[in-house]
C-alpha cells in the first residue's frame, strides 16, 4: 500500500519506521530538517510530490493544533479513494471534518507516547479505534496495532472523549498540581523522584496538546471528583482520624486492584 505520513515528529517517525518495511511510505513535514533521520521512505517537501505519489492511505501525525489544517491543505492533491486517518489524542472537530471531507476515513488513538512508553515493547499499551470509520481503514489499523501487540478497544468519538477525560485529564491535572507546589529537594526520596520524572515528561509535551486534553468538555467533572476526594483526605488529616484514614486507604487499594 502507498502510505503518506504527514508530520515527522516522534509519532510520525515511529509510524514511518513501523510501516516502511511492508509498504511504500512517504513522509512530509513543513520542516525538512525533521525528516533527516527517517529512512527507507520518500521525503516530500511539496504537495506536487504528493499528487504524483497518489497515496492510498494518509496518516496525519502533525501536532494536534494543526491536524485539521493539514488535512485541508493536502486534500486537493489526494486521489478520491485515499483513506484519511489521524492518530490524534484530541478528536475535537474531527468528527465534523470527516463527515464533510468526501473521503473514507479512519480515526484511531495509540494510547502511548514516546515520552513514557518503551516503543520496543508495547504489549502493555493500548490503542483506541473510532467506530465511525471506513471498514478497510479500521481493518488496516487493527492489523497494525495487533502486530505491535497493543490491546485494542473500539469506541465512538463521544466515548473516546469521555475516556480521555478520565485516563489523561486526571493524571495530567494531578501532575500539574504536584509540579505547581514543588520546590527543589537536596535529598529527594524515591517516590518524589518518580513523580518528578513524570512531571518532567509531561512538561516536555506540546503546550497545545496539554491544553486541548484539559479543555475536554468532560474534564470538569473529573476535576470535581479530585477536589472531593482531596477535601475528604484533608479533613481526615486535620482531625488525625486514624480509623477514617484506614477506611480511606482501604478504598484506594480497592480502586487500584
């Protein structure tokens, strides 16, 4: 299959590496320097090259802020049957875009990133495939994700957004609060160092990505739950209530089984 990958960032380069041995792959980025370390693929710098390549599948891996803009820019140069796809962690506006784009499409979300995941061993990681998509596109990504040993779930666009609010917004917000009150430690403990590593990894992500994940319409409800549990914990601590603390810890242990 002829596959065009737009965006030579961490995930775009990863997909290029994974796919280039079994497919004819081309990669395109607005910054040619970012394609310096891609291999076994064509490197495009103009849309005219895209037209000549005639991709059968487009994987949009540009920064989430520009996902839809990138689609709109390349559309005039694609064959009508080309399947559009994205791997965005934020699906805001994509459902509406796909409905009017005139192309078959498949949206998915690899639930891992190069910051924390071991890309050589993804057997403990997950991927979401959006249910409202082209059958052939979904088959392609299911086969791909299965080959990477990912655990695959199929959700609608709305179900995806609800899941992201829970699985990303809560840890993102919790990490931001930790980092927001953090001060330098001359002799940090193991737990502190682990939290610090997570905070540094999170803050290496694109600001717009963090913003859009936290601006998910479902995030507010999840933050309310954090505030409620924090209030309960604070009251227990202020009262030095050993029995209440034991119940609280038992509930937490039950949650993380």
